[in-house]
């Protein structure tokens, strides 16, 4: 079962590590695993702006590199200091569609504690995937 309160706490913790000397826009992500562990992510920027990595992809790449996969995931949360719950960028939606199951709950949040919940598959309709190759 997804744990919204813990996800909120962990996503904020992830956000606290954001490296954003250029945009000053900090984003956090937290992946709740079925084993009770959490994988955190933050955005990591670079003076070569095109190399900036979003919080969502940081968390997902950490998940894969730690030996987990989509079957291990209960839910994911993404958080930013936005008026409404943050909207993940298109590149991250593509990576989420590849690395998370279609029915994984994705909770979008802001610091005020407003939430919007989607299934992963609803964030990127008609996505490019391995069946296209
Ligand atoms: N950013 C994320 O981390 N996730 C998103 O879904 C949107 C954008 C980051 C990238 C960059 O470091 C900063 O926010 C401003 O675009």
C-alpha cells in the first residue's frame, strides 16, 4: 500500500539535496519499494545546461543501479515548490513509462501538501516503447 505521508517526507528529503545553482528550482522524488525501502532523487544541474538531470530520472536510475526493477515498486512521488502539484517533464514521463509499471501510482505534490495522483500509463499516452523497435 502506498504511504502518502512517508512519501511526502521522503520526497521533501530528496528535494533538500537538489543541486540547482542555475535554476534555483529544487525538485524531489521518492520511490516507495514493496520491501519498505525508499529511493530518493533530486535534480542535479550542470554549467552545461543540457546535462541537467531531473529528480525523477535520478531516482529511477538509482533504483535500477541498486538492482531493483518495476516489480519492486509500490508508488512514486514527485515534489516541487509549485502553486499546483508539480508536472513531470516529457523526458521523465518517457523514462517513467519504460522503468515503472503502467499501473504504478504516481503522486504529484507541492510543498503545501496538495496532491494529484495518476497511474503511470495516464501520464504518457501512446508512448514510444520496445514494441516500436
Ligand atoms: N526538473 C525536474 O527535476 N523535474 C521535472 O519534472 C521538471 C524540471 C528540474 C530540471 C531543472 O534542474 C529544473 O527543474 C528547472 O527546469
